[in-house]
């Protein structure tokens, strides 16, 4: 099995000669490039004749633009293979791209999400800020209201960006708030603000397998998985009960679910 980066695919390497029985697209935030478990995942899956394509989601492109690029990868594989199982794996920030792909390509077998964000795009910004600040400033409400002030500033920035207004980086912003400002001002961030979970899930026909980190169980279940369960039931989306993972077993969890799907 090969881990193929997108720029190699654009140069037409390996695609036309692929003899794979399946393809797994690993879609991830481009800041999470060096994940050691990817090499373990490659080793564990090599006996199943599945090509693994690592696709980084950068903020210079919109969700729709990433979807078009991924669609071209899938079409190239399908042109050379009569029968091919397509799977997707996505981390939290990239799960919006994965959902967009699934809503347009109903032949994809399944999506496995690693702490997937099942919510509207504007809610995602505030949810992540709330989680980060509540963990970092657990007791600050008792002293100087710094946590509440950060959340108010974040909410204002998100609202202004959603309305198309120019936002300014807050004075004295910490690293997280600087990153939030950068993301909100990016092409990816602009498209994320318009993302509707409802509109996407109603078109999804693939199975969804939500995995969440054990250490973040409460926040992820409350903010993200609950909406998947509610809307999934409403639109008849097939999904499994959320299961926990950690970085020691993430590779084996992905392999387990994909091999189970191959048996069906």
C-alpha cells in the first residue's frame, strides 16, 4: 500500500497502474502532517490491497475547492478499476470537507471521523474556543473574568466574519486567539462559516463511524456527536454508536472498522 500525497497525484504517479481493491482517503488539517500512527496504519493495512491517499486541507482553499480536488482523485481511480471500495478518514477540522465530499458522492462506503465536528461551521468556531478557554482558564471566572472576556471577543469576531465585516485581531491576543483570527480571515474559514450540517447530512448515503478521544469524551459527545445522532436519525443516515480512541490504538481502530466493512 502506498501513502500518496496530492501533489504526486497531480503528476499522475501510480494512479493509472493502481491494482488496489480499495482506496482510503485520509483527509486532515495540514498542520497535522507528521502523525506517527500513519506509518503504523500503512503497515497494518498492507495485506488488504488498499491504497492510502493522504490529503492535507490547507486554509488557502474553500471547502468546495478541496472537494473538487478530492473528487478528481477518486474519479482517476475509478476510471482504471471496475469495482473499487472508497473509504474516508478525517480529523476534526477536515471533517467538514469530508462531509461535503460524502454529500456529493453517495458511492463512498464510509467515513471514519477522528473527533469529527458534526455541527454548523459557525458553531464550530465558538465551540472550539469555548472548549479551549474553559480547559485553560478553569478557575479564572472566580478572579478576573478573563475567560468570559475571551469568549465575548471570540463571539464578536465570529459574528462579524459571518456578516462579511472586516475583523481586527484583538489586542494582546494569545496564540489561540491569533490562530482563530487567521482561520476566520482565510478562504477556508469563510466557507466554513457557511457550512450547514443539516443540508449536508440529508444527502449523505455513506456509513458514518464517529470516533472520539477518551480524554475529551464529555465535550465531544455533547457538542458534536449528539447532533449526528439527531440529524442522522432524521435523514436516515447509517452510523454506529460513538467509540473512544487514543493515540496508542488509533491505527488499529481504523483498520478494525475498515476490515469489517470489507467483509460486508
